[in-house]
């Protein structure tokens, strides 16, 4: 029983920072707003634990930067796949 209590406490402690990062939920736009001061690690953990949650656009969206980030992610994923195909035992 003590182990279960400890495990519950540990999980709650690990989840708390993730929930704090996304404390602003916009019901009108049905999306989550992250704080002005970014914390990329916490935001990524939140997005991984809530995969179908939309993120509200920032106050000063930069479409060109968004496009570059998406292209980089797609290219990095393709390059990793190609590398694994060419060198399967690395």
C-alpha cells in the first residue's frame, strides 16, 4: 500500500509542471495557451501527453518561422529514416 501511495505521489509530482505550463485554456478557440516566457521542455512534455490538444497561436505569429520549423521537422525525420535504411545496424 505504501508503494502505491508513493507511486501516486511521484506521478502527481511529475505531472504538476506539465499542467502549470498549459494553465490557460481558451474555451472559445478550443486551444491551450502557453505562458509568454517559453519553457520548451515542459511544452513538449505537455504536447506528448495530450496529443490531440490544439495550441493557440502566439500574440505575434510568424508564418515564415512556422513554415521553416515544419520543413525542418519533416526533413529531419526523412533524413533519419534514410540514414536508418542505409545503415541499419548503427
